C-alpha cells in the first residue's frame, strides 16, 4: 500500500507587493511530501525557502497556486481556519525554541493543546509522557531559564508532538546548538522518523540535510534540485546506474551552492 501525500503543492506562487515594485519570492513550484517521509529544504538567501516555510506552516498564504495538507486546500482559508489547521495538523520546532518563560516543562508541552481548549489537568499525563520521551523526566518542573539550550529544544520537540500532528515542521532545529547537542536533537528526529513521523526541515547545513531521505534545493524562487534517496519519496526518479547513484550523492552531500552565503 503506497503512502498518502501529506503535502501537495501545485503552481505555488508568492509575490510581495511593495507598491511600485513587486517581488516574486516563489515562482510556481510543485512537489508532494508523502506520509512517513523525511524531507529537507535548502537554498541560499533569497531562494524563497523562508517564504515556503511560512506557507507550509499556514503562517502566510500564496498569491496563486494550491497547498493541500492532509487533503484539504488551505491556500484560500480564513485566518480562523488556518489557525485550526496549525493547531491540529502541524507540530512546529523553531530554531529559537519559542518556549514561554513563565511555564514549566510540562506546561510548555501542553501549549498546543491549550489553544485547542484542552485543559492541562486532563492532559498532564500525556504531556509528562512526552517529557519522558525526550529525556526530561527529571526536569518536568523546571522553567526554560533553568534549562540548557539542548534541553529547551527537547521541550520544543515534545511540544511539537503534543497534538499528534500530521507532520513536524522544523526550522533550523540545531541552529542555536553546539555540534554535540545538535547531534542529539538530530538523532531524536531520526528516531521519530523511524517511528513513522512525517518531517519537513528547513536548513542551510549540508550535514543536517544528510539525515533526510530527500533534499529539495530552492534557487530564485524555483526548485533547482529535488534529490531523493529514500524509498518512500516518489517525486523524482531514483538513480539507476552506479554512476547516477554516485552523482546523486555528490550533489546531495558534498556540493553546496553559494557556499559562504548566510541563510
């Protein structure tokens, strides 16, 4: 049985109207993300990946084209409808953690459920289990200022799972962490993917992107490369010859366009 598409993007365009000047950020892109897959999105500054991230997270709307998540077209939804989709179908992991300083670990994990009107007393056990899942069973009553950066990001990962989302959307999840702590977070994401979670991650780091089954590289608002390695992704034909496999790996893992440019 083939995996169903969680994300379906078709002819997606985003143009920023600055008065006398119109700036095209996305110029008509098409791709799908299948359930249980792990996709990385890369690109230099100005490539359109931040705009794409905002649209994928239902934080912005496209100018034209369609975006379906879980089969529903969200591209023309109202703010209220988009808020519901964010709360029910997307688990966010931010580079800067975005924890609420006044709340402890369990209360921060509960935040997505709070916005759905679900009382913490009814879901405390659920949130505590998520804290245990990310290795914070001995820190449940700690507030963010009492946690290291890595521990705060663990809280963020647990929070992203609280609403049992269709997909996890990670924005530079290791960007504020040292290499060892970042590796721990990536291993956690690997484990979640191994359990069948759908992950879409935006990154500028080749080594981070290596963890994914697929790398979509944007350039000037278009998809410049779409390299698939895992078996679940069916967007680009898999390389067949030994030479093609070697070239795909070279493109994906060793060649970085615009090296030295900041994200």
